[in-house]
């Protein structure tokens, strides 16, 4: 054999590194005759080989070709870098640590055997050895390594599949929630004074405010889009005569009306689903005012959840730009003036600034019928 080419592959068909028809073994020994003996024994079982006669050469080969190696047969006593050091380097590199190493050595003392195993070798064969013994041990460890790799690949495939399925189920759940919200909203439309168009526009306006808010994510904007339609779901709990009363409310009636916020919250707050819990917050806080003079709790400033502050502005903007039983639609300038006048009292100044900066987009939503 040509011992000048240390990375040569010795297989019956002379195939290269890429061929995986053969399991590939790196033999490291400073005595070339020893390498030849091992190759003669193992080639009967169809292994292909590369070899190195020095520790440093072995490490170079391993670093270059680790993906193709199924086993390393490693002598211990070699000039320069010895087999123990080679093993230590191989086992400390995550890329090569999994490759099984068998020491093949004339060192028979217990300390060397102990050291060999403690460095991570899977086996330790002492010279002289029987051909059958070498073959059996090499076969065992290459097969174990193959089985381990197959198992790892299967695990990986399984994990990917589980993750995909988990994601699919989650999005199905989320779609179910969205569907449920719009169904409830439709029900509300038939029992309260809210119209379907108002609800849809508030949803769009709220999502737009969330979208431009620097502290909120795309995810927040989607949550607000799908949770805001429920802002007045609590009106379903208010008696018909009060809800549809033509004139002004008495104080008692107004108090009863105000309860649509906390009634809805009590209904929705138990859910740990993100859309439902966002809807609970919005229903509870969309009548709170920045200056603390809103209801039901008189929360002030940033104590009001940002979702609540957003829907408060969207709700009023849409109510003013459209006609109701008791009032005509205001024109856009009148509405803008109202919002400016209530900047920092009724509304969060940061949201008013966003609203004014993107007024065109909000006005376009107001025109949706
Ligand atoms: Fe309301
Ligand atoms: Fe509303």
C-alpha cells in the first residue's frame, strides 16, 4: 500500500469519502505494519479506511473528515502527540465527540486502561490481539454508533413533526376563538344599540393605533383587532328599556348602564386565552379616562391598560363620526377638534399624537360602511 498518502481511502472499490456504502475507520499508529495488519483483518467485513502515523496528522484528518468517520482505532504510544491527547481533543470538540474511539495498544497496565476509558474511549484492546476479537469489537461499536445516529435523526424528525402539529393546533384554537368573538359580536348587534359596522370599524381603528404605537408589537395589533369587537359585549346584560331609552338617563339608569363594563369583565376574566383575556381588559377599561374621571374604576393614566386606552379613543372617534339614534354625525374637523380638546384629559396624549399624525388613515376607516 502507498503509505505516503495518509488520507487515502482503502476500500475494495477505491471509493471516496462521500461513499457511505462502507463504514469508515481511521487507524492511527506510528508503525505502518500495524496499520496494514488491522486493515487486512477489517477489510474482510467491508470497511473503508484512512490512516495517520502521527497524533497531529490524525487530528487534522479528524477535523477535516469528522462527518465521514464511523470509528477511530487509536494507538497510545506515538512520538509527539500521543493517543491519550488525541482522544482528549476529539472528545472535547462537540463536532467530533460522538465518534467512537477504541484504543489499540501494547500498554496493558491498569492505569493506562483506566485513563483510556476515562478519556471517553468506548473500548480498549491490547496487543497482541486475535483477529476475531478486533473484528467483533469494531463491528459492535460501529453498529452501535450507526444505531445511535439513526435514533438521533428519528428524534429530530419527530420533534419537528410535534412542533409543527403543536403550531397547527394552536392556530386552530386561535381561529376558533376569533370565530367565537365575531359570533358573540353578531349576537350583541341584535340585542344592543351597537351596529355591526361600528364594531368592525372600531376593530380596524384600534388595530391601526396599536400598529403605530412604538411599544406594541404586530402580535398586540392582531390581539387588539380581534378582541376590541367585544368592547360593549356587556350591553347584553343591560335591560332593553335602559339601553334603548330615547332621552337622558337618570343617575340610577346611568349607573346601571355603566355596569356593562364590569359585567363583561366578570364574564370574560376567567379565561386564560390571550384573546379572551384581552377582550376582558378592553370591555372593562374602554370608558376609563386619562385624567381618572372615567368609569367603572376611575383609573388614571398608564394605570389604564394600553388596550383599554386604544379602544377608548377608537370607540369615541367612530361614535362621533357616525349618526346614532340620539345624535347626528359630526364632520371630521369637529371630531378632530373634540379629540384635541380632550387630549390628556379623556385620551392618552401619545395615542392622540399617533391619531393626528395618521389622520388620513383613520378618516378613511371612518368612511367604511
Ligand atoms: Fe361601552
Ligand atoms: Fe362602541
